C-alpha cells in the first residue's frame, strides 16, 4: 500500500490539508488516493489519548527513546486513528511521551480513518 509524507511546519498551531476522494473525506483531513493510511506530522496537542491515564509507561524506555529520537529522529511513526476529523492515539505511548518530554511540537503519525464504531471498539 502506498504511503505519502506530508510535512507540516512545526510552528503551525492549526493546519488544514485538502484532498479529493470519492469517499468524501472530512475537511482538513489528509487522505491517500487509495483511502489507505497516510504518514503525516501532527501537532502533539491534536492527538487525543483516551487511555493515557490507565496505562503507565516504562520511564527507562521513554528515556532511551528520548536519547535516540534526539540523535536520529523518530524512525517509526505512531499509529493514529482519525474519526470525524478528531485524531486518537492508542499505541506508541513511549514515543508520544518521549516527544512530549523533548518539547517537540509535532510527531510523525501513520493516520488511518475509522468510524465511531471503530473508536468504540478501541475504547472497549
Ligand atoms: P511505544 O509505546 O512507543 O510503541 P516501545 O518501546 O514499545 O514504545 O517501542 C518503541 C518503538 O519505537 C519501536 O517500534 C521502535 O522501532 C520505534 N522507534 C522509532 N524511532 C525510534 C528511535 N529513534 N529510536 C528507537 N526506537 C525508535
């Protein structure tokens, strides 16, 4: 499946991307032409993390990732679900926290679209 990378300036607080698709994409949501996932830099504060308070990260892992990301950058994007224009992250918790602690404004994400039903499934 083809992915494409979309660079969003790191100082951008709000952003919009428009793309045409026969499935009728939400305004402002990046879409691949195939409807598959896209790789995009998203502002950290645009990603909701509903399970954040129930799952503790390993501080040692976070520190190692911080050191590595500082040196070589994020090598594997985190998975993000987009539902009705809202972004949700359920995994990639250590990478997300490492970015937060490094004070990075954006994080590279692999975004796939889902429905409210998909979201409910993740929250179960
Ligand atoms: P997470 O909760 O973020 O998934 P894990 O410790 O389970 O944390 O996995 C870390 C992941 O981060 C691995 O899949 C690894 O390939 C990926 N990764 C991406 N960028 C880096 C990097 N710069 N240094 C180390 N691991 C990285």
